[in-house]
């Protein structure tokens, strides 16, 4: 196995283990919400005036899929739609008080996960972090370019 294959395999294994471990607590504390819905709530909670297009671009989903998800979230009473006074065409979303509560629960869980994993991160030097961040940023840019090529066709 080449080093490139080892890196990809290790990152995939790492990601899958994180998802599996985190999912146990997420399901327990965020019953009734799918992971996609929770991340949609998170995005809406952290970004100003999110709309269907911004959500679709962020999650690499179609606008139709986002419309379906946001409709479900509105039915659950965690988000509401609104229009800005200067643009009546654009529909944006914001969290309701119930949505803010879900968002806070999600944030608390992430803090717990960071605490759990701190034993690893406290041993990493700034230089090691810089190397890892540089790799992740370069790989992300490469994948963004590949995605743009697909959308250009």
C-alpha cells in the first residue's frame, strides 16, 4: 500500500470511528433529528441569512433536497423562514427558540467530544498542527477544484 493510500485509509478510519463514537451520544441527546438536520440547524445558527442556495452549496446537496429538509425542520418548529425587507424574492432561515435549544445541545456535545479527544491534541506541537492543517487545506482546495470541474460540465 502506498503512503497516499495509507493516509486516505487512516483518515477514513479516523473519520468513521469519530462518527460512530459521536453518533451514540448524538442519537441519545438529539432524538428525532437526523445528522443532516442537526448540521442544517448548526449552519443556520452560525450563519447570517442562510438561504436554500447557501445550504445546498455548504452540504453539497441539491436545492430540492435542502428545500425538503428545511420544510421538515419548519414542521418540527426548529426553524422559520423570513424575507429581508430589501429582497422579497429571497427566502432565508433562522432558528426558533426550540432550534436554538437543539443547536446549544449540539454545541455542548461537540465540547464533550473535544474534551474526550484532548488527550491526543495536547501532545501535538504547533509545528505538527501546522503541517496537518496545511495538508488538509491543500487537499480541500484540490477537491474543491475537482467539484468545480464537475459543475462546469
